[in-house]
């Protein structure tokens, strides 16, 4: 699942994963959990994340390889927030079985809409879940809602710069593939979900 920060990748990836009965693999969530748990990985990632930069390719590729080798990922998975650089995409290609297509869904949202969305977005301060707009407490665990540190305006601007510099080339990397689909992410979440389901069905064809 490709798209700029705040495109709705997390929400949509979670939904596709639930519907298809495969794990949702979010590198951002993995790093946030590691930061909370205070592991060595968390310590390495914390400052980079808070500045809006990217964790190094070696570290990210290592944790994703480990995650995809777990048995629950044997029949498929939804990747969210990975790959984010061409080097990560090349590493992913190397570790994939050619028999299964890599469906690339690119959620397109204009930059002005992103800045507005991230400014309004709240996450649970206890479990990290993204809150529905207008909520007051987390629907998953009842925790308080907070602005994610990297959703602060200045960090968002840096994340968008990093996206343009490091992640947009990925769109070019994938765009030529028959399994690439762009969907309009600048519409309500149910509409995006419908377009994503149709995009995946059109790639997988008769396997649906
Ligand atoms: P996300 O929740 O996907 O926006 O990720 C939050 C932060 O985690 C990013 O701004 C990066 O600092 C880091 N991160 C997540 N995924 C990656 C990745 N594939 N490569 C490098 N850094 C990542």
C-alpha cells in the first residue's frame, strides 16, 4: 500500500488485511511498539521518527524479512509503510516468491489535503490506534486521544519533503508494472475502500 503520510494507508491496510484474513504489516506500528517497549530497535528509531526522517534501509529491511518469514504471513500479507525507498522495494522483490503477484495500490491524495488531515488526526495515547474523526476517547481501549508527535505541523512538512525525495521515485519504480493501481484517496474512507477492493480484484482477476 503506497501513498503519502496521512493518505489513509493504515486504515485501509487494516481493512484489507481483515477482509482477506492475512496479517497487516505496518513498519510504522512496529517501530512505535519498539519505542514504547524501549528495545534497542526503539532506541535507534525514536529520534529519526520524531524528526520526520526515515529509519535506515538495513534496519527496516531486516525487520520486514523477519516478519514475513513468520507462519501467519505464508498465504499473504498487507504491507503498510514499506517499502518507502527504491532499495527497500528491490529487497522486497528479492524476498518474494515469483508465483504470487505483488499488488501495488497507490493511494493518491494532494499535499494540501494531507496537511489538513494530519493536523486534525488524533491517535490513542495508550494503544496508538488511529481515532475516528470527532471521537473523544479511543474506541479500542478507552485511552485518551492525542496528536501524534510526528503529526505536528513542522514534522509533517519534513515527512512530506522526505516522501517527495525518497518515496515518490518508488511510484515510478512500480508504475510500469501490470500489478500497479492508483486509487483516489481524496474521498471518504468507504469510497477509498471500494476502489481498493476493485483495484485488487482487477489485478488478481479470476483468483477473486
Ligand atoms: P508511518 O506510521 O508509516 O508513517 O511511520 C512512522 C515513521 O516510522 C516514519 O516517519 C519513519 O520514521 C519510520 N518508518 C516507518 N516505515 C519505514 C520505512 N519503510 N523506512 C524507513 N522508515 C520507516
